């Protein structure tokens, strides 16, 4: 399958920050994602107290859902505005500290301790900084990454997951010649070659 002209498209970090500033966040789902409800059992597989990772998390409300179920949630998001809106939307008190290993990065943690959001680029993370995860909710993440950066993204993700982890991935399917994206069309064959 061909991804057409999308393969050269680049959305800069600055453009993402601007989307948040302008309130141009049509991707945000106020009510959370029905597919997470539907496949929650697949993600958890009967386990409790998991470490769950949200790449490119925005202010996804599913982070609150999983934390309320007793899991530890870690997210990464470029936009500090998004991170702060997450905590204020849910009236969650938080503290903020620098991340010594990553220049310019900040860690925002709920005072209750089970939601940690890194404000930096996903490409700055590694398991030596954030540990490994039992589960991943990848919605609006792989499909938001610039097509030329997918390999790099997949390498980071593979480094961050435990052997027995579950990875839920939401993609979109449409004719990539009709929209410039994001969200980008990621053919299933490419997903297989990225993640094996
Ligand atoms: N997953 C979220 C947000 C999807 S939109 C949801 O389901 O609502 C993609 C998000 O990724 C945006 O908030 C954007 O600011 C952020 N982002 C883009 N590039 C990033 C990068 N390299 N590292 C971390 N976050 C990034």
C-alpha cells in the first residue's frame, strides 16, 4: 500500500504547540475513547497495578480512567499547555520538577502520585529514564508521528515495553491522497514491519 505524498509531510514541534495555543485540538475526546472501553480486558489481561504508557498523550481523559482503576500512568507530551490542562480539567493537584537526564524537560506529577506526565519529545525518552511498561495505549500517537520518523518512534516504544506487555494501537484507514494528515494513514504492512 502506498502512502502517497504523506511520506514527506512534516509537522514541526512548533506547529503542535500552536495547535494547542489556538485550541485547534479536534483530536481530543472529551468523553474518552470507546475502543479503550471495548478492549480494556485485552490491555489489562486480568492484571492489576500496571504501569501504563501514553505516548503523545495530549490531555487524554483515559489517563484519569486508568489511574482511577489503580494503575500507574505515565505520559509524554510536547505541549506544557496540554499537560497543565489535563490536571486542571480533572481538578488534580500536581507538582512540577525538572528531569535531570533531559535538558529542558519537565515532569508533572499528580500529588497522589499515580499520574506522571513528561513534557518533552518522545524521542528524548528511554527505559533508563522512565522504566518499562506493562501496557501501552497508542491513540493519536503513531498516526500523529511524521511518516519519516516512524522507525525512530517504534524503536523508542520497543525499548519502553516489558516482554509481557500489551500494546493497544488505534489507527485510521482512508485514502492518503485525499488528506494531508495528521492523522496519517499507516498501512498494516508497515505496522508489521515496524513492530514485528
Ligand atoms: N493521544 C492524544 C493526543 C493526540 S494528538 C489523544 O488521544 O487525545 C498528538 C499529540 O502529540 C499532540 O498533543 C502533540 O502536541 C503531541 N506531540 C507531537 N509530537 C510529539 C513528540 N515528538 N513528542 C511528544 N508529544 C508530541
